[in-house]
């Protein structure tokens, strides 16, 4: 799967809103790279509705073997591609107008494994649990207290 360093690199790109490049192979062997970023709140709500319509738990997806993943993609490829398209085309107007054409492009010109990985990435960044850990750490950290490397010198 992914090493910790690869996960940290992707997390840094996501937090900086640089996005992740998704390769599309067009006719003639040329490649086009679309950038998938963190979706807006409106797009997240639409994605959450689609995810709940699929009726599968995120933890179950991690335990799928090859055959289960293939069956899942056969059954839900339209919803999966539309959810990834919401990460590519953000915004209230463009998200609604361009979502279906971009999803069609993803289904027809993107490698299925890359589409599945992009979908898993965009689902994993929808969780707020890592940010809760950061908030909890910030609450207990006193920035005015001297660090361990500093000696207490009275002034």
C-alpha cells in the first residue's frame, strides 16, 4: 500500500491545496493531467450523499480483495467518478455544470486503478479526525512555556 512518507507528502500537498495530479490518457497516446484538490463544503455535502447512497462503510473498503474491488467498481463506477470529479471541478456553478462531463472523461480515459486510488484519497481527506488530534495538541501546548532546550534564566 502506501508508506508513511508517501502519506505525509500527500497530506502536505492536500493541506497546501496544491492538489494531486491525475493522469488521463487521451487518443493518440498523449497524457493530460487534471489536478484534484480538496472539495468545497457544498461539493463535500454532495459527495457525502453519494457515498451514503452507495451503502458501504469506509473500513469495509480497506478490507476488499481484488474481486471485491472489481465488483464494487462495476456496480458503482458512475458515483465513484462523479465524486472524484467534484474534487477536480470545484465551485457552486462549475461543480454542477461540469461534473458529469468530467466524470465521463475519468471513466473513459483514466486507468481504473488510478481512479480507485483517487477516490480512496478523496474519501480519506473528508475525515476530520486528524484535525481533532491537532486541535487537542494545540489546546494542551503552552506556547509561552520554555522549551526543553531552554534553561530557566531569571531576568
